[in-house]
C-alpha cells in the first residue's frame, strides 16, 4: 500500500513472489534433484512417466535455465523397467542417442507397451 504507482507495485510484487536469483537457483536445484530421483513405477505407463519428466523440465525452463530434451532421452534410456530394455537396445543400435528425438523414444516404447 505504500507504493504510489502501478510500476512500483508491479516491481514489488515481482520481487516478492518471483524471488531473486538465489531463490530461483535453489528452485532449479530442487527441480533437478527431483528429476534425477524420478523412477518409473511398474504401474506407470510410458506416457505418464514422460509427462512427469516433461513437467519438471518445463518448470526448470520457466525459471530461466536451459534443459534439453536429450537429457530426458538419456534418463529414460537408463531408468525404465526391464520390459522395455529390448526397445532401448534397438534404438541404441540403430540410431545415435544424442540425436534421437523424444517423440521417437516415446513411440518405440509405446509400441512395445
């Protein structure tokens, strides 16, 4: 209430709710930790698991930090249950995992599902 102009109020609210650089970096660190700790449960579908990972990645991007889809592809190829290992092995043998798209991985795994 002590601010006189709309700009001053906006700046105050932006600082109060968005936080400073230190707060944003801590939020990014927490999200990255959450991303790394994610594991696919046997009851989850591929789509549910990838939506969870994409949700975390989008939150990181909203905070101004770059987050590539190749990171999601890497994590997905390492953490999925055994029943999908044949699909991942086929993808690894036929394509370069650094250039494969998330959609290709999703389609290959959903085909096996």
